[in-house]
DNA sequence: CGCATTTCCTGGTAGC
DNA sequence: TGCTACCAGGAAATGC
C-alpha cells in the first residue's frame, strides 16, 4: 500500500525522467469517470516538475508554448497502483498510458488492478473534487511542522487517534502500516481520542512518525504484495516492521503478545502492554 | 461542521 | 478441481 515513503520513492524516480517532457497523447483504457476526470487535457502539455503532497503525486503541466502551469496532473496510487515505463505488451490492468515526446522510454503506464487509484487533471491548485487533498495536513518530514502544531491539529477531534491519522487531516501521508508502527513506537493506544493525547506523547508520536517514515524511505518503502518502484523493485522495509502483520507475535519491547483489533474498519495491530489507553476521570483524560 | 457508515474493486485464500 | 464466501483498505459519497 503506497504511503508517504513509497510515493516519495516513486516521485524521486519519476522526476529525472519526466521533468520537462511533453505529453503527446493520452490513452484511457478504463471506463471514464471521476477518477480520470479531465485526463484528456494533459495532451499537448509539458510536465514542469514532479511533486508530492502526502500520498498524492502532483505534476504541474506547462501551458501552450511553455507558459506557466495552468493544469495539474494529480495521481493517487490507491492500494495497488503502479507507475512504470510503458511496455509493448499491455498489462491486463493497464488504465492509463501517457505518450511522451523525446528519448526512450516514451510512455508512462498506470496499472491499477483494484481501481482504487486516481489519475486526473485539474486546474492548477484547484482541488474541489479531491476533498482529502484540499484538507491535507502538513508534511511530517517538514521541519517547520512542530509538536505544538501537531498537538493543535489533534486537539480538533475526539475520534480515535488511529482513525484521525488515517484521515490525512492532522498530518499528510500516513496510512495503515505506518500509523500502527508509529503508535507502537510512541506508546499510544490506537483508540485514544486524538484530543486526549498529551503534548509529551504528541511529540513522541511525531518523532516516531519521522523515524519510521524516514527509515522506510531509505529502504524504498514496504512491499507487502503489489507495491513496486518505477523500475519494478520491491521495497525492503517489510522485515523492519515491528507491529503491522505481526499479531500474535512477541512485542519487541515487552515480549508480550501483540493483539489485533478493528479501528474504523481498519485492521490494527498493537501491544496492549506498551500502548495503554488513558483513563477518563471527571471528563478529563489522564495518562496511565 | 463533525462524525459514522457505506461504497468502490479484484486477487488471494480458506473451507467444503 | 471448482465453487462460494470472505478479506485486504484509501478516499469519496452519503446520511445523520
């Protein structure tokens, strides 16, 4: 499942290849719909740069004659999306092919078996049709993002911290794997109301997010099943996961068994010993 | 507005 | 072997 480290890995590989390239044509092999809205507008435009916000890839498209960008290509890989150089043999689940001017490789394929991904063109910076992108929280690896800002964001909600992290509102780019990993590292119970995580724990949580996202990025991400880099490589971080996919195994901190539960319809693995739920007393949450 | 629930989609796998 | 049932889940849509 591509989250921040996986999408950033892909961005870094795409950037030197796609920057400045002219999109000569667009082929849509999936049924037209909101997930591919406006895609035909990409034809005739050059790619100014390859950027990332959260789990979204954002490619501003230069206007006719190289004028400043008017459109933006927005790509979300969903759960099973893969971007790679076009191959002669069309993949069974090929959804979009961009035809590029210039030297080989002259095509970019978007393959997406489960169809949770998006590949759309919007007017630059206008994300009305993409509410999550419109409301996206700060980049966790940005040093301007402080524990105080994170705490202020978390204070806006009483839903379970795990669910709130997945909403992309308090911080961008965190999905199911790294949410579980960071909560375990910071010793925060997944069901803790977001606003009830006290400042010290918020700081620990931000540190944990940065550690795990940074380490995974160095490993080119986590491959469970479908995720591949642009060049078909698997990410190497799976063996470093402490909790995700390890329900029933020993907690690497206390040795007790990790447990699995469902939080907001999402499978969640945690250590009941190391991640304690704060108690509610007189309407206030207290630690321990 | 906040929050909960439902929906989309296919490959893999458990069970018979 | 072949069938059915179910599960994985990011974000949008829908319903209070």
